[in-house]
C-alpha cells in the first residue's frame, strides 16, 4: 500500500521529511506538497528548512534563514509549512 495516501512524490524522490512525516503530509497536505515540489524555489526553501532543523532544531531560526519572504515560491512554501504545522505537528517536528 502507498503510505502517502496516493500522494505522488511525497515518499519518493521528492520526499523531504521523515517517513512518518511523509505519510502524514501525503494524507493531510498533498495539494500543498505537490504545489511546492512543482516549484524549484519552493523545494529549495523546504530543503533548507529540513536540513536546518536537523542541525539546529530551532524552527524560528530556520524559518528566518531559509524563507525568502517574498514571491510565489515563498507563498507556496508557507502554505505547505502551515499545513504541516496544523495537520502533522507530532510526526514532523
């Protein structure tokens, strides 16, 4: 069975998170995830966030470091981040 609830990319080459988080994102935030992975700028922001969080653990620091603050890519990244925070906080932090 597809652990990501049929959300293409979330548990494959475009996977950005842990397996448990990927599964939750695939179910609860698939639209936002796919919108983000189709935008290279959004992927860059998300990849930066994931790598930063693994190294520092401070979400606020990482958001300040990685978010560009403006533009289409940023709005897509923010939508995905907000969805993950509301839908998958326990498995994605």
